[in-house]
């Protein structure tokens, strides 16, 4: 039998970087990791929101620190990832969660700007963060990368083509990197959440959320 790496399901003592941690799924993810004993780097474009999450975690007995991070800024990504690793003494897990709502018609004059912003935040940011984190992940005993896509990567909703394209790209990126980095013991997984009640989806009627969910179960 060939050698294999013994994997642990515990995240206690590991350092986890979560993007888009100020609200919604990012906030919930940061809090869950902290509850399980991980050191959490809560990053978000909304600096005050990230600080609030870090304070919530600390108040509950967890360990967290907040960083302002615009994931559309490649230079800022490198700086923050390095700061996180320096502060906590390493980096073990990356959760690429940051996202924005992009709703625009294909023939809208603002389409190209919406496309550029959507792809920058929800797709290009992922490999940038992974590339910045790789030197630290390669030193970790439990390196993990989790990319948050969407059921929009599997189906589609009218007027959301930049969003759907970005999320479809995340799913494909994950498959490719899982093959490329798996041989080093770095797991790369993708999660495709369905309709979830967050600030981003607040404007979507509940009946439409139900339709989206049922559509993808057929």
C-alpha cells in the first residue's frame, strides 16, 4: 500500500481566512470555525462589519482578527494574506466566500462594467488569494481551500449572466485545482449554496427562492 496522509477533522488551532466575513454566509462561516477552535481572519470590504464579527467571536471566547480586504485589488490581497500569516504564525485554510449581487440585462449600457466587477470579485479573486496563500498552505499540516460558488453555476436565472458565469468559473476552477494541488495534500472543494436568507438575497421574494430551489432538484 502506498503512503497516505492521515487527515484530521479537527480545526482546533488552525488559522482560517474567510473573505466576505462581515455578513451572511461569511459571518456564519467565521463564527462556526471560531466555535470549533480555529483562529479566524475575518476579511471584508466592509471594514466595520469585519471588526464587528471579530468582536462577536472574541466575546464568545474565540480568537479572531479583522482585516479590510477588497478582493478585486490584487495588491491588497497579497498584503492581507501575508499580514494574516504573520499575525497568526501561519495559514491553514482559505474560504473564498466574498460575493456581490450582479443583476443586469445583456443589452444594458452598463453591462460591461457589471461584468468586469462581477468577474473580478467572484472569480479572479479566487486564484489570486490561493496564489498568495500557497506558500503558507504548503507548510500546513492540514491545508484546505474552500470556494463558494452557487447553484447558479448549475442552473441559471435571467439577468444574472455575469453572476452565473463567475460561479460556473469557480466550479471549474475548483475541479482543476483539486487535481493540481491534491497531489500535495492540499484539498480544494467547492460549495454551491442554494437560496439562503442573507442581506444579498433579501430583495428576492420567498416564493422565488422556493422556485429556484425546486428547479434544481428536478
